[in-house]
C-alpha cells in the first residue's frame, strides 16, 4: 500500500485536542496543500480564515447548536480553526453565466481543497474534523466574511488527544458499478 492510501485510511475526524500550539511552518505546509488543490477552470475560489483568537473561536462556537453537534467543544478546544470560504459565482461559471447543472461549483472545489487540507494535516501529525452544522450567517458575521463569499465549513485543527478506530466502511462491491448503474441487476 502506498503512503497516500495509507494516509487516507488512517485519517480520522478528531474532536479532542492537546493544548500544544500548531507551529506556523506546520500550518504553512497544510495550507500549501490547499494551494495545489484542483478547481473548476483553475478558479481557485477558496479563501481560508485562520482563527487562533479565543474570542473569535468562542463566537464561532456560539454559531453551533450545543446539542447534536459532536464538534461543539472542538471549536474552542483546538489550537486553531480554519474557516473554509468560497468566492461565489466564480467556479462553474463562464463569462458570468452558470454552466453546470448544479449551479455554483464552489462546494465541489471547496470539498477537494478541504480534503487536501485534512490529509496534509494528518501527514503533519495533526487532527481535523470538518464541521458543517452551524448558523452560517452568524459565523460569517463573526469572521467578517464579505457578501461575495460564502462560509462553507469550519475545520478545528490541532494535535489529537485521542485517535479513534476506523468506522465500518462499505465494501467496494456495494458501491462500484461496472459499465452501467446496477448493471446486471433487476
């Protein structure tokens, strides 16, 4: 098994962190993985807000429901939070017109960039969890996100206090179809 596949298999959603700060050079390595993410027509629509300020992290935590989101405590416990934002009406657009069936393609591009970020963090010995259940307008206000951009996810990041076991995964034969969807099945 190659190192990349091993990293993919070993990466976990981490919600409990040690207090150790993330050194700037390690953060720069993680952000470099975002820089090299592929995107629609190379639009590179991502913007990342690095949050270390405890007051801002507290404001972000207040945008999460206190019950029902297992990452609630992680927002303030992690040494830093990366806010994943995207420039609206760039990705999936040509000459100002949407060109995809799904409209703005920024969610797809930000998903790729976020996966790169999380894998690079894991490679650096860091843990992450992707948080999407929060009041986006409230968090955008706390971060000062301009109208032309959209906050998509919050990613607490730090050195893991605990590593969990891998959750059960579906076998390839359960989701891979050959030549046609559900080919050979009635």
